[in-house]
C-alpha cells in the first residue's frame, strides 16, 4: 500500500511546472512535502552562484505559498542524515528526486538511498536536468559517443516528451508555515553579496526571459550568437543551471529537428552540447578535473611563481589583449561571460600563458552565476585540447584576429576596457611555444 505522504527533495529543479519528480510525488493523492537541503558542500561554491541559488529558492518558496499556502521546508546538514531523519519524522516511505548524474550527486544519492533502505524507505529518481538523461544517447553497438556531431544527430533522433504543467489544484501539500501541522524549517541561508550583478532568478523570470528571446532573438541566433557586443544569446544558462526552467520547455517552442530555421537548429545544438558534456562526465567522472585524453597528463605546463603572476594578470583582465581583458572584466562585473569570449580567454590561458586549464576552470566556477561542472570543465578541456575534439591542440585562437572578427567595431572591448594596457606577451612567439610543447609530448 502506498504511503499517503511523500517528500519532494528539490535540488537542480527549482520550479513547479514540468517537474516529473514533483508530479510523481503527488501521484495517487499523496500529500507532498517540498524540501531543500542546504548541503555543507555549498560552502565551496562561489558567491555569485550561491546568490543565484538563494534567489531561486526564495522564488520557489513564494510560488509554493501563493499556490499551495505552504512554504518550502529548508533543512541544513549532510543529506545522508537530513533526508532519512525527515522521512522518519514525517512517516514518509518514498523520497522523490530528479536524478543527479554528477560525480558528487551520484555518490550522495547512493548514500541516501542506502540510509533510507535501512528503514525500509525508498529514494526514487524521476527525470533529470537534461533533455536526454546521460546514458540515453548511444551508438548502435551501445557504446557512448566521444565526438559531439554524431552525438547530436542521434540525440535529435532519440527525441523527448513534451513538457508537463505544474501539479493540479487538487494536490495536497504539507510544508513550512505557522499552523500546528506545519513542518519545522531551518530557514534559508543568508544571501551572499557578490561583487557582481546577479540576474533575476525564479521560474517566472526564466519563462519571461525565454518568451522575450523567442519573440525577437532565436530567429537571429545563428547570426548574432558570436557577437559579444550584441544581446544575441538567451542568457538562460543560470536558469538551466538551477532548473528554474527545463530545456525541453525551450525545445517545445522550437523546430529542433535539424531541418527547421537556422536559429532554431543552432540554439537546440547548444542544448545538445549541454547534454553531451553531461554524458561525457557521467561516463568518465575522473574528467571533472583530469584530462579526458590521458596523453596530455605529460603536457608541460607552468605552475611556478611567475606562472601565478601571469594568472593574476589574466584573472584581473590586464593582459593587454582587448577581447581577453573585456571578457574577464565582464565576468567580474556580471558573473557571466559571452560564450565566444569564454573560448578566447580559455585559449589564451592555456596556449599563450601555458597554464593548467584547471586553474581557469576553478576561477570560472568561483565567479560564474551559471557555473556547471560538466559544461564548464569540458568546455575548458575543449579549449585546452585535452577533451572531446579530434585534433584540438593545434587550434590556438589569435586574440587580435578573434577581436577583429567578432567585435569589428570595438564596441564590446571599449565597454569593458576603456583604458587598455600594453600586451604582456608576443602572441606569435607563445603560439610557437605551445606547439613546441605539443611536439615534445608526441615525440
């Protein structure tokens, strides 16, 4: 016999609409307890990302109070202790979650599942933060893909379901509040004050942003997406990071067959990249911080005191290369950086400064509002040439040519670097040095 009460444990799905785990928790008339656990590991997150999480949780709490008359239950502590303890406290048999495919998430959920099972309770995963969950796109022989283009073709063929709405008005809820039956809540953590702007977070804000982009952005996406001076991208990455919108909600409004309008195809390909990198990390968890291609473990990189000084100039946006410095200053001021510029600054750190890609990846994770382990770190590996591309190390972005091509009028650079400094290096010489190091590795 099913329990009359279930826990909906929110993590990276901070919305009510199109939330399969939430719908499953409410099935068969079960009373739903909405819960978020403030995990001690959050302390390692950067202030911009924590501020965005705080705001997304506040928005979810407000939505629950407006819709159901109860608040989000916040508990603090190790999930392996908090969730089984709460299930025992409330007499809950099943805890519902969206499946987490990150290395930490898989380890955490396995521990929680084991702890719940000791009391004959269950952790049930339903849905994921992705269009197609990691492991769902495979070659004919069942092997995972290692290259994006064939992955994306199969990804479109796999397809996805249409999004669902929120739970119906008949849903029964139990949560934080003031009544006798209310569940005790620890309250939300204090919002950090990052030294940057944080976008408005929450389900309605994400939907508003998507509607706006759908109206006047997506049809021009293929033409504008590489121009950092133009508002040519959706800037929905923070919403996708915390699940205030699901990617299939976006795809439902597009022709993502690959044969539709160019803007629709290119935008949907970006969602496919997100799924691809999640799949790569799922298959090889070591690649969170280790080279996907182990051959590059022996690649000479600089880590001495002078290397640290060069890193400091890069992180401060004082390299003397306009588009590099503009990107780093945009990141510091907004917690976000245009994707084309992310590739340029990453190439500069690895190929011109000869520093470990992990240094840049960690800096990004500390300062990005949308910092996502799979997308961030595998994007860095793509730039470093250690990841999922066929012959990538020979690709060395020339920052001057990149600026001429993608910021031809200098508008983006002028916005962020009004007083440029002298270049800290000779790009041609450092490109040759990067290729020399590669040859020493392959000799």
